[in-house]
């Protein structure tokens, strides 16, 4: 058996050229045919995204997934942990409040994760933000009584929220590099 002089791949007895090198050459040809417009203005195929672009992407992804995560957390909180849902806002009001709040909170978590490149930053930011919001009486169960459990609940929900958003943001940032 002979080996490819370029990459060292062991060629089968009837192979005349290396399948690895042929595939790599085909990929290079396809990439060279792509229009530079598809890559964006001023971008080459080899240039990695800048830090500002990664932060912007992390913030955008955080905002998107933050809205989804906060809606899910609010629905779970309402229907699983609070049997008396008649006391709180209507479902429509809950969704109308949760989505924009999730966008803002998710963007802040995404920004923290993008800048620090650590999921702990997202968990801490999410926990503190939701604890403060619940402590101010926003999203507090029942008649708006604010106690230590409200703050602790905010920290727990915020930690879950921050971890969920941070995980998605980090995965997107790793793929972008």
C-alpha cells in the first residue's frame, strides 16, 4: 500500500489520488467561488470576527433566548408553584411583560458572558437582576408581599435564567470563532 505524499493517508490498492486531499481541494474551490457579498462588507474568508462583533452577537443571542427563557420561567412559576393563579396578572399580561423584560435581561446576560467568556458571569448577572426585580415587587407572588423568600426565589430563578442564556451564548460564540 502506498501513502499520500501530502497528508500520509494510506491509499487503497486501486486509488490513484488521496480522497482526503481531493475533498479538501473541492472545498477550497467551492469557497473561492462564493461571492464576497455573502461574507459581509470588508470580510475575507480567513478573518475571524472582531471582539466587538462577538459582543454584539452574544448580546443579540442573549436577548432572543432571554425572552424565551423568561417566558418559560414565568409560566412554570405561575402554573407549577402557585396554585392560586387568579391572584396574579392574566396570562396575556404575563406574556406581554415577560417577553420584553426577557429581551432586556437576556441582552445584559449575553453582554456579560460575551465580555467575560465565562458562564458564571451570566449566572451572577441573571441572579442579581431577577432578585432585584422580584425584591421590588415585580413578579412577586400573591398580593405583592416582599419577604426573604421572594429575594431567594429571584436569586434561584435568576441563576437558572442566567445559566440557560449563558450556555446558548457561549455555544454561539464558540461556533463564531
